[in-house]
C-alpha cells in the first residue's frame, strides 16, 4: 500500500525543485546585469516599478499612518501614555508595516504586470525570437527588472514611512490634540539607526524575492500543465501575486525573528 505521507512528500519535492529552479534563474539573470546597453532598459523599468508607483505608495502610507495613530492613541490613553504615540507609530512603520505594505503595493501594481508582460512574450514566441537573434532573454527581460526592484523597494519604503509618520502627525497632533513637540521628540528618541537599517534590509530582500518570483512565473508560463495561451498567462499572474504576498509575509516573520 502507498504511504499516507506520499502526497506530502511529492509536494515537498515539488517545492524544493521550484526553489532550486528559481535560485538558478535569479543567478543567471544577475550574471547578465552588467552586459552592454542595460542602462536604458533599467531606467525604463525604474520608471515603471518605482516612479509610477509613488502615488499609490504615498496615499496608502498616509492613511496607514493616520489609522495607526488613531488606534494606538486610544490604546495608550487607557494607560495614560499618549506621549509615546510618535515612537509607536514610527517604529511600527519603519520596522514592519513600511517594508511589508510597500512590497504588497508593488506586487499588486508592478509585479502582476511584470508577470503578464513576460508571459505574453513567451506565449507569442518573442522570447524564442530573442534567442534566435542571439540575445539572452534573461539579460534583456529579467535583469533590468531585478535591478529596478532592488533600487526601487528601499526608496519606496522610505517614502511610505515618511508619509505614514506625516499621517500619524495629522491624526495625533491636529485631530487629537497631542503636543507637536512631544510627537516629534518621541520619534527621535524611539527610532535609531538599527531600526531604519532593518527596514531597508527587509525591503532589499523583498525586492529580490518579488522580482524573481514574478519574472520566473511569466518566463515559464508555457510550462503549465493542461493550459495554454491567455489562460496560462492569467494563471501565472495570479500565482505570482499570491505567492509573492505569502513569501513577503513569511519572510517578514523570519527576518524579524533574527533582527530582534
């Protein structure tokens, strides 16, 4: 009789195979970063991944900070500790919510389009055409996206943190009447370089994971069993978004456990 653990073993082996394939995929793409004529493609992806995502990141960061300040203020008021609102908001944003929420916003806006674009190039055989012309598809399509993500994630995270702190100031000081000097002083006292560097470290790791997963899913969309054409692109895009969000949340827990 087959072992009851056989299905679990098959899933585990499949995951290990996928992780290994994605790691090799990332390494090969990184090896092509410094080839000629990469700068224009990197700038194009920086505009798509970074500049065009600034508006949504700023908006979400502002309202995230406002909601955090509102909830934390009333929790602190029960203990008469409203004065530490600035530290609570800033630390929550810089250490946790900033990198995670920024990554999820980029996944929703740029990561999904990244997968869909590469997937369409795959099913329309344009990637095969690049290989025929002796152009490395990984260097042409994937490497600029990885570089753009690595540059954009920390900058957008800093923007999210800044807008969140401003939102917290608006709620705590202008709406709830907390002293502005106390709010700003608590941010300076409570946040140190280690907290900021930890947030940027998370952003860099998330950039590598998200760009690799989204590019990988699109690049191999033609290898999905039982589906072809537009259906395979839609499934790859869905899988890339879901998997990227899960990996970001799990990775956030793992990284935080090492940083604390």
